[in-house]
C-alpha cells in the first residue's frame, strides 16, 4: 500500500476513535441533565413546602396554644381538612396532661360504611411521605397514626410542621388551598388580634 495512503487510513481511524471517545459520554451527560432536572424539581418543591409551612405554621401554633391553655378536660383536639378539592385531613389530640399528642392522618377507613368498598386510600407516594414523618402506614383498622411527646409550647412549631407537611405531601395541600378547621376549644381567633395568616 502507498505509504501516504496508509498514513491517511491510520489518521482516519484515529479520527473516528477520537470522535467516538468524545461522543459516547453524551449518554452520561444526558443522565446528568436528567438528574439535575429531577434535583431542580425537588428543590422547587422543597421551596414551595417551606413557603407553605412559613405561611400557615403560625395559625396552627396559635390554635395549639389555645387548646393547651384551656382548662377543659375534653375535646382537646384540632382537625385540619382539605375541602372543595383533593380530600384529606390530619387531626391531633392532647393526651396525658398535655405530655403527649396523638395525630391521625386520614386513611379512608372511616369514609365508607362497614362492609362497603373503600372509596379512598392514600396514594403510595402519600404513604411514603407519611412514613417519613413517622406515621404508621397500615390502613386496615383505622387512620395512619403518630404519637409525639410534648414538653410544652416550644414543641408546637414542630407539631404544626408535621400536620402541614402531611397535608402537603400526602394529600396535595398547597398555598391557597381551601382548608377547614375543627376545634371546639380553639375557635377562630379574632382577625384583628391574630398575628397569623388565616386558614379556611
């Protein structure tokens, strides 16, 4: 073979090998871009959750304080439920002289008459979110439950974040969602005197 032609063939092969070595990592780059997209979406959701908590935490803490200070031995609970859209509620009750709090997140168990087919269950993603918060994930005999120790009012912000995070992650609550309070001992504070963003 002509020496010049041989050299040209070797150069061409080398060029193809270089191009191949340069182009193959595009698959890895695509994977990195995909991972970055997922990470960006997760950060955005995390930012939205932080805004959700920052907006409504105060109102939850305010009601917990009202219940905590009330002398009545019964009805020491609050429930916060979504309405006019996705369903779901979280309810919490003070126990044992205000030293513990039992919270329940809706499972759908009580939504239908006994023996009737279930019309609602928390999604697998919602169950995973509840599990991360410490709730039980069984739903065959009641709601998803979480027992918390309460040392005093300083713990109420953490309790509020648990309630709101469950509503956000498991049931789709968002800023501006229509929500409804039930709490006999903590009726809606006077809007003029409340320091909090109203809920419901």
